[in-house]
C-alpha cells in the first residue's frame, strides 16, 4: 500500500486531457462552499432529542427498510405531493422491548395501519409508537410494516415540481417521507420500489435490480446491499431525464468495473465531469482504498434544490447545471468519508465535512500541483480567520442536543477550519503516517468500513495506526474554540570565536481559548546566504529555546512554511548583542490597564522565571512559569479581563532575585 500511496500523487499521461479540462474550469464557488450553503438552508436536526445511540429509547437496530411507493401522479400538473406508501422494517432487538418508536413527521405523514409483528400504534409529536405482538428479547429479529400516506404539503424533504420528484434528507428529513429511525448512528440496507409513468427515469441508492412495465406504469426496484444512514437515502427522478453511464475499472483488477450514472437535464452537458470521474476515482482509490459501493452517480435537479450538492450514498444530488469539478470532488470524497464511514452523531460531523473539504484540496493539488494545494488550504485558513464565530468544531453536547444548521454546517468552522485541522495533522505526523493512518481508518472492516464513527473513535484509530498519542492534538483543535495568537521575540548572541547563540522566546496571548501545544518550525538565515529549519515542541506557554551555530545568524522566521496554518503571530527582534548586566522588572504597559497588560523584564543570565499576580490581600490570581529563558529582554502578556478594578502586585521570581511592581486595573 505504501508504494502505491507514494506514486498516487502523479497521474498517468493517458488521463491528462481530462485533467486539463478540469484545470481550465473557473468556478465561482468552491465545492465545499456550495455544499455548506445548501445544507444551511435545510430544516435543522431535532433539538433536545434523548435518543443518543445508547439511549434506552433506542433498544433495537434496524436491519433493512423495504419501501413500496406509488408516486405515479406526482409527475403531472398540478404536481401534487401526496402519495401512498408501505414501509416494512426489519430490526434486531438489543434489549427487551414490546414497543418500538420510529420517527414519522406528523405534518408530512398520515399513518394508516401497522402490521406483521406490529398490532397497534400511536402517532404523536412526530413519534410513531408501534405496539408489538409480544415481548422480544436481545438477539430476536422482528418485522413491522407501516402503511401510510404522504400528505400534500411542502416539507423540503419530498420535493415535487415540473416533472421532478426527488428527496433531500440531511440532517433529519427522511422521517418526512417514510417512518424510520432517523439518526445517523443506525444504518440499514434499503430496498426501494416505486411506481412512475413510462417516461420517467428514477435513481436511488445501490443497484438497479429491476424495471418492469405494467400497463401504463413503470416499476423501478433499487437495492442497496450496503447499509445506509437514513439521511443518505435518496430517490431522484424526472420526466425525460437524460442518463449517461461510464465505467470505472479498478487499476489493480481491470475486470472489476463500477458503473457511474449521470442523470442530467436537457441543455446540460456533464461530459467534462464524465471524463473527470475516472481519474478522480483512481486518485481516491490510490489514497483510501477500494471504491466502496457497487455503483455511483450524480443527478442534477431543479431550482427547488437551490445550492450545491448532497452526498447521498451512491447517488449525489446537484443543483441545476452544477457540473463543477470542485463540487464533484467534494461530494465524491464523501462516498468514503460520510457515506461508507458515517458520523455517528451530529457532534461528529467533522469526520464528514472536514474530510471532504480537505480531500477537495488534495484533488486540486493533483490537478494543478502542490502549490495549488497549499494555496487552497491557506485560503481556507484565511476565510476562517476572518469569519471565525468563536465556537469549536465539535461539542459533545451536540450528540443529543444538536445546534441549528447555521452552527452545524457553518462554513468557517465545519468546513474551512475542519480541513485545516487535517492539514496540520499531516504536518504533525508527516506524510507517510498521515496517509497510511487514513488508509487504515478507511479500510478497517471490523470497526469503521460501512459503519459509523465518533471523533473519539477516530482519535483512537489514529493513535493505534501512528503509534503515537495524538489526543493532545485533536482535543485542542476539535474541542477547543479559536486558535493560537503568538507573540514571539528572538535575539542573537555573539559568543566569540565565530560561535553564535540564537535565543527564541514564544508566548501565546489569546484570551478566548487555552494554550495550543504544537511543534514549531523556525528558519534561521545566516550571513553566508545559507539557512536551516529547526523544529521544537512548544508545550508550555511562555517558553524559550537556545540554538548554537558556528556562523553568524542574520534573521529568524517563525513557521516559515505556514504549517500551523490556523494562527496569528508577531515576531520581533531584540536588540542585537545587547549586554544585560542585571535582572530588572519594568513597570507594566499600559498601567493602568483594562484587559491586557504587558510585563517586560530583563535577565542577567539564562534561567527559569515565575511571574505571580496577586491582589493586595496576597491571594494568588495567576501564576506564569517560563522555562529556559535566555539572558536578555523578555515580555509577557497578562490577561486582566476577569479582574475587578483595583491595585494588584506583579512579582518576578528568578534564580537570583525577586522583584515586585504595582499594577492598576481600571475598566
């Protein structure tokens, strides 16, 4: 796998034509941005829902949904939205029960009857409670059939208009067109049978098992043998749809082919994307392993689907005419990360959208070169830094109490910052471990492939795959808001005899988040026009480092390759070769101060320093410990935002002296 991985960054010449077509395309919006805009416009997931994956209210595991839908009359004016349907649900019992609860939106669905192992029902508050014919125990399998009508309402999940019928479910819209357990944690296989007019083409998840003409009707049967989360289940159709099918052949086994179905409207031309899908699949295959499903496809819709795309498993929805390379690359990446491996809860959405956005940039690099990849990620970081709303990528509370879509699908956080976290993970572990760990994750058939994952599950897998403890990295970047703000300084010391010391001091001064531990790169340039990059682990806030060289340094650059892509930083040079004869604590600046004050001090010799902030009673308020500081000038910012007006004492303790100054806080 590793050899294949290293060679995957270069495409064979036979594919260059399609890549040139993609590179020439000038999209107004990125695929990730179109995806985010689309999802922000949808109804939000249910709030304060107690049915987490391990909740007592969910005592069963759905195995299969079998849908039988009569939507024949929905294609003709006045394009009604009502239809009749039957849903047969098979499920395995996890703990003793005699009822099951399903999601079924009261404003969209009218329940007519239940059957098989269901005897009666109650349908209130969007919950369908089905009473069973007895008590079932762990390991039992049962079946419940539900006969229902979809009402003639606009619910944005079941959409009808001008010869189109299509569904759109994320985050929790499946409950509006069939009864189900509508949480991403419970995947099931799907059989969908639909009655339509003869001039309709209809696509769904999985493979087309049958299409039979009976009188004036056409019955489609689609079967997915791979489990699907309900929000990824789809039905897409229209009168006189155009359909092209191209085949991707496995490079390691050319007889293994996957059909790629392209449904498109009149006056649309997806030819360039039909060309691109072959090298795109080759690229994802080389990085993440086998194409996950028995088919794949894309379908452009009508203006009711206003923005972007939706990564339904094996059949992605696109807005009308949106045959854009970045959108296709983003949504297709979800087939591995989002569909094959699905976020277990909405608190784990980074595993979907952060990944697809990062992989979109990988594809940009594959087409246009490494610098284009870097430029795209730096653009992602710049967008986040300018639009950061100040919450974390993930909050564990969202698993049971998900936020609104403006938070859940926030472009700056979920997509832009999310992609940059993977960029920095690659920096922390290196290219080989980065790609091999993601490959291991995508190909773990015991725990992840065709299953769901939480962020803690993913972190555990990365720890195992890399052989490192990476909890510190993922916890600070995923669960902590904002980013580091660095306040750096450096100085050069002539030791004589052609020997020089470089002293570097770094401090994070952000007030809205905790310290971020990160490896830091420094580029030191010399008088002979050479340079070198050194890396140190910045694991303490307020940390000094000293480096020894046998030639004269002339400049120092902090993070020269912008590896810590989510940051703000300033770096100043201290007075060159300054001779410090005594240790001094200077007056804070400003003084009085309201929110932040800078304490400056000089050290006569290298060593550790402790700054202590006390009130007039002697109570310690803050203690700042700085280790291995060089001799010379230093400074430290003190956060005063939580302090009341009054007088405080700042004390500096070093190896040879203790000094104090007064500081006033005035709001």
